[in-house]
C-alpha cells in the first residue's frame, strides 16, 4: 500500500508540473479537441444566446476580452477602454497615492481639451468627481463615471459588436464550451479525500493540461442517505458564484454510478491542519487577519447572490499552491428568497450561531458568527466554546454557545478581541455585519484598518505563508472536501 501511495504521489506531482514535456500536460490531440467549428455551425447559438451586455462583455472573461479587442479597433472607442483600465488601476492604488492617480485620470480623460476626452461623461458628473477628488479621494471616486461609460457602451457599440467578427469568435468559443463533458475529458489521478457520499481525486483536462479536483458523489450512497436535494443544491449554488475566494465549479458530468463535480484544486491543505499541525496551535495575528479578510471577501461574494453559507469552520477553508484561501463544500449553503428569512438547524457543533440552535428564522447572520469563530480559533489555537481534544457532549457545547462568554488570552490584540466580540454577539440583530451594509461594515472594523481590500480582491497582495507543495507534504492526505453529516439536521 505504501509503495502504491508513493507511485500515485509521483504521478500526480509530475502531472502538476505539466508532465515534463513541451505540451505541459496537454493531450497529443489537443489542437483537434479545441478546433473551432465553422461559423455556420454556430447559427443556432447566435439565434438563442441571451444578448445581455453585462453577461457577454463583462462577466464572461472570453467575451470581455473580445469586446475590448473590438473597441480597440474603433478609434472612437479605444479611449473608453483605456479609461476603464485606468480606473481599475486607480482602485488598487495604495491610499497614499490615490490623489496623484486621480488627478492623472481627470486630466487625461475628463478634461475637454484632452485628445482622449470621454465625451459621454456629463459635465455635472465631471464637476462632482473633481470636487470629491479635491476633498478626499476614495476608491469609489470614479464609480459613477464608469457606470456612465458602460451605459454608453451597451448601446450602439454593443450592437455593432454583435455584427462583428469578434462576436463570431465568441460564438465559436461558446460552441466549444457547450460540447459534452464526460469522464474521457479528464485524466484521473490519486484520491485526495473521502466522505460520506464518495471521494475526491485529482484530475487533469486532456485538452489544456489544467489540474482540477473531481468530487465524485456515488449515486447509491446519495439515494441511501436521501441526499439528492443536497447534491443538486451544491451544484446549483456553485453555478451562481464566481469568486476567487470560493471553490469554483469548472465542469459537471455524470457516469453510470456517480455525479461528478470538477472543482478548483487546492493543494495546500485546510486551515485545521495548519492551525494544529504546524508548530504551536494558532497563527500570528497578521496571518489570521489575512485569511479572515479573504474569507470575508468570499462571504461577500456569496451574500451578493443572497446565499448564506452556514458551515464556516477550519476544515472547510482550503489553501492553494500560493497560500491564498477559498471557501469549500457548499453542501449546506442555501439561496434566501428575496426579502425573506429561512429556518434550519444545520451546521457543525461549536460553530452554529445561537439563532440556528434556537431554530429561529435568519438571513445571512450565521456566517458572521462563523467568521468570529474562525478568527478566534486562528489566533487562540482552539475554538471559542470547546477546548482542543476536549471530550464534551453536544448538548454542553450548545449550552456554552447560548449562555457563556468566550475567554480571551494574551494572544489577542485589542482590535482582534474587539472584532471577535462583536461577531460573536449572541443577538443576531446586534451582531457586526448583520445590518444593511453587511460585509462593508465588517471591513471598516479597526481590525482590518491596514488591509487594502481592493488590492486583495484583485489578487495583488502576497499571502503571509506559502505551503510547500513541490513534494507530497502531509497536508495533501487529509484534505477536507465533504461536509460532516453527523451534526447536520436539515429541517
């Protein structure tokens, strides 16, 4: 068995490195697999595709790139793309340089005498923006101007794009994207983890060489444990979310025996391993803050779609090769109907919010409680309501959550203690993040005073820790991809 593991690890590591050849893991037939169809084959797609500017030219990476290329071939539109790029750079500029960068944009694009003046931004809006710049520049300074530019681009320029060769190329990409996905689309490698419904293995797309994790849910087990709705729910939730802080769904297919979800591969292990198995339990506050900020961004992306996650715990937070984290396992996540609340006593013992334990109706509030639990555990090296390896009944843990206050050691700074206290407020109505502003309110807490969230969201900040995945480390063994059903009671 040990020899088999060594061989499996070696094969996987070679696949991660691209197989050591010029093709970097691609199949010999990769050009044939990715060959574009003749444009005539895309006519049905042309007639049926939803012609929405936001979807085709902004949300979809290929569509965004092709629309930009189209605009760059039109002298009148090129400056609009340059303006949007400059604003994107402005939004990730360090705070101390915002004023200088803002003046540069105003002079180049919003001054009538400039050769690249953006005529579609009204004079009143330009004046308001200039006034705000002189008072105090902020990250959202040009938001209204950007909206004005997009309002213009979604008109005549967008309709011209739909008749161009660039949109034809987009249709060819979409045609390729819609080709059936089967198990033969991938090479399968070693098992990364196991759970109640099946297992997760590493896999590689034959056409591109890109590595993923394949979560294989066995149909017999799903049926036996009556988990059909939960398996379908996870797929539907993953389809709605596109976030660099949440494990993404790349493909989905089925075999005779299993439902398969092909997800972002995370080789760096889970937070539980790193909290408890890498020296003394817990992290330095700087590292805990970085992970907390990325988790908060992931929650914000979920909440933007009105999705409550409901199962924040260290096992569900995975690290990638570079040390960035993603929220994984959305089996308990649920979309809340607009303007409504939900009820459901689900989650993991010690991490469920008081309103969940009391079977009250709630919205997004349990996720901010979970964030408080995670920040506490990352700093203290144990969860707030149960000691490490403490043998205690579930009822006692639930009682502590509902009735007792968490204890804070010397490991907590004043800011860290403060944010944990306001996130672990037992009354959801008083909890940080549970007002109208949501995650934005949490971001303003002094704990995150020095965190530039715009740069974080753009992937421009380096993690404080980078896992060594060049050799098969211990944390590749117990990667947590499946929820623990022992404590999940779905009502």
